[in-house]
């Protein structure tokens, strides 16, 4: 199984940014641990603070034969029609993830533009949400 995790803006600051909301673990440390727990699953990772780069990576993922994409578009989830359009235009299934519970945060975070195009979404479970998304995809193959 070949999966791709895409993280959007400010998620490169995990471990230091608002630890009360996002925790103290860097994403790189979490990813190292996740990869060791999932035998037989290849996980690539991409992070960008730039909308166009995220769109390009979503388009590229289809040609690279990923069986699933885990997308945390960060704040772009609530504002980017272009990222939503990119998700809707690819055939690779996407699971949306948010580390925090977006419905317990500011009102502007309650609407997620990509949600209608993903197979499902996980929010508010911290970094465990990524692991659950990986498990979803691996369970689809059995």
C-alpha cells in the first residue's frame, strides 16, 4: 500500500505552535513512529505553506499511483475553493484530518470546503487522526 500525507500551512510548526491545541510532538517524530508501526505500508509526506504547491501535489499524486491521500489542509480547508476543486478532480481517495476539533474553535473554522469531496473526515483526535486514516486505507485492501 502506498499512501501520501499532505499537510498544509503552519503544520510545519507542530511541536512548538500552540502546544495546548496541537501537542508537543513534531510531525516528523510522529511520522517516524507511524512508519515503524505499519509494516507493508509506504507513507510519503509533503508539507507546504503555499496553496498552489498543495494543489500541484494533489494533481501529481494521481500519476504516482497512490492508493490514498490523507489531507490536513489546515486553514485552507476553510478558505480554499481551489484545493477543494483539486480534491474533487482526482480519483485517488482522500481522507481529511484535523488535529483539533474544528467545531470547538472559531466560527470560521466550522465550514470545511473540502469535506464534500473526501471519503471521510477525522477531527479532534490529535495526531491519532492520521493513524486512523492510515488504518482506514489499509483495511480497504483486506
